[in-house]
C-alpha cells in the first residue's frame, strides 16, 4: 500500500512538472513568433515599423514629413503583446500611439506634452511616441492594435 501511494505521488509530481515545462515552452514559442520587424502599410508604402527585440525591448519608428520614434519594454500574456515606452532624457514633443479619443479640433496648450517637464524642444518635426500599456493581438503574421477608445480603426502590422 505504501508503494502505491508513493508511486501515485510521484506520478502527480511528474505531471505538474510536465505542465510547467509545456507552459514555458508555449511562452518561449510565442516570444519567438513575435520577435522581429512588423510593418504598417498605407497605400502600399511602409508607414511605420515596430521592431521587437529578443531582450524584451522594442523600437518604433514612423517617417513621413514628421519623424515619430519610441522605444521601451514589451511582454506577452496569452496572445496579447503589451508595449510600454521608456521616456528619453532629451526634450521632445510627445505623441500618444494610436488613434486619439479626444476631439481632433481641440488643441490647447494644456494638452501639449513633452518628454521632460517644462522643456522646450529644439525641433518641431521629431516626436516621441508614447506607448502606455498598448495592446496588440498576435494572429498568424499580423499584430493588431487594440485601441483604447471605441469606433476607431485597428492599426495592423505585418511581417
């Protein structure tokens, strides 16, 4: 009887270890799937790009007439990628990532944010893009941004 109980405890222990190992393997596979370059296209041209690095960091850039950039940390929970910016020490105007939930005609001084409090940026054409717990769903070869406000289009990034 004692051998049977010991054997059952051993089997339960092995089962729990295998479950932890398989969960870690799933998380590692998800991380490998998300790492690399993701591009957002507008009219068949690259509009912006997110590079997910192995070390848990990301780089964002968007170049048009204005330059938007960001970097920060990423993590994954289930099938959702979360991005959070690390503010630079240099002075830049700040642009929040994704569609604005505010009235687009509402531009007042209180809404103007900079990376360093009360600083005056040296340039008007380079903006730091702030990612604040921005959520992306990973499906096949597409990262789809989940906006914080309703009735706006989801941004999609492709490999």
